[in-house]
C-alpha cells in the first residue's frame, strides 16, 4: 500500500465533492507519513430522545370507583413511531496521517508507531490492538484525496504509478481516527486509511511486490459518505468493497521524488 497520496489543491473541491468548508491553507500536495493533512468526520450530535414515551402524569385524587363499575381498560397495541435520526453534519479537521492509539505512553513512542500505522486492514481493524478501539467506538472518517501511488513491478523494477479517478475528480477513502493526549498535555489527532484485498481487482491486482497479497484503499462512493460516518459499528464492513476498476486510471510517475520509499512497511 502507498506511503503517500496526493491531496486536494483546490478549495472548491472540498465544497463541491465533500460538502465541507475548505481549509485556509490547503497544505502539502504530496502527503507522507506523520505529516499534517485533513480528514472529514461527523460532528457529534446530541443524544436522540428515547423511543419510550414518558410515563403519564398521576391523575388527581378522586373517590375510588367500585370494581364492578370500572370502565374496561383499552390497551393501545400500535407501535410507537421512532423519531428519524438527525442528519449527519460533516466537519473537515486537520490531523496527522499515521494513527496514534490513545493508549500510547509517550510522544516519542507516538512518533515511532504512527509511521507504521498509515493503513488498517479491514479484516483485522476490529481486533488489531492499534485500531480496535477506533473501530469499536465508531471513530470513522473520510480521507479526501486526488490520487494514491503504487509500485508496478511487472518490468522487473519498481515503477511508481499514480492511481486516480478516470474523470479527474477527488476520491474519499474510508478511514479511522484517534485522539491521543500525552502526559505533558501534548495532543495528536490522527487517522489511518482502511484497505481491502485487491487480488481480484481488474486494475490494482497488477501492483505491489510479486508474491504479496494485493491490497487497495477502501474508496467510498460519493453517495455513501454520510452513511459511512453514521452507520452502526456492526454494519460498517458493508462499505469495504472494491472500487470499480473502469472508474480508475493508472499512470507511471517519472518524477523521482514521488516514488515510494523502499523502507516503508504496511502495518499488519
């Protein structure tokens, strides 16, 4: 999986495609591990009112009615209507790429872990120590990108390749976020991208080192953004699907500075 991705460099793209206000500073075009980028998450909403109707107020005291003359009790068996869920409100948040779990003890440990926690495997996100709490606590986010990069080894050497939408529009990756607070009061808001198996993908099966399992980021469809941010934890994996190969394009990168570092490793 890629160790860097291309960010959005046009403010209007945030408004048009992700329905959020753009940042004042668009940041680095090529985002690498442990660098400040942006994620989109749901704004915390007040707890919805209970579906159980309140108990009726006690009736005023009256003389007791003889049992024989009591009116028959009518039970309303109709189910109470549930109130609709509040709409999802999105917010764009500056955060570090490279997740720092909340249980990390020191800032130095946070720096070491983050560079290895750029990606979370969909299959183990709910059980892996680094990502489990973020998954179970519904700390999901969308990572806005223009493109990501993979190495093509088919020629016998690694050729860095830019993967983007064929229409040139942004993509939203499914991600997890975490908040870390250190013993000295330091705070780090961070995120990781979720990835899925790509062995059968029409395009992404060509990339990454020979003999390795092929992986690809979980790219969300635009109509699923709010659902991904608000869905129950037990339904979240339904969004972990391969993005259609015919909607993506791959182009070799000639600029050496855009190539993937050889020492980068995917967190397992």
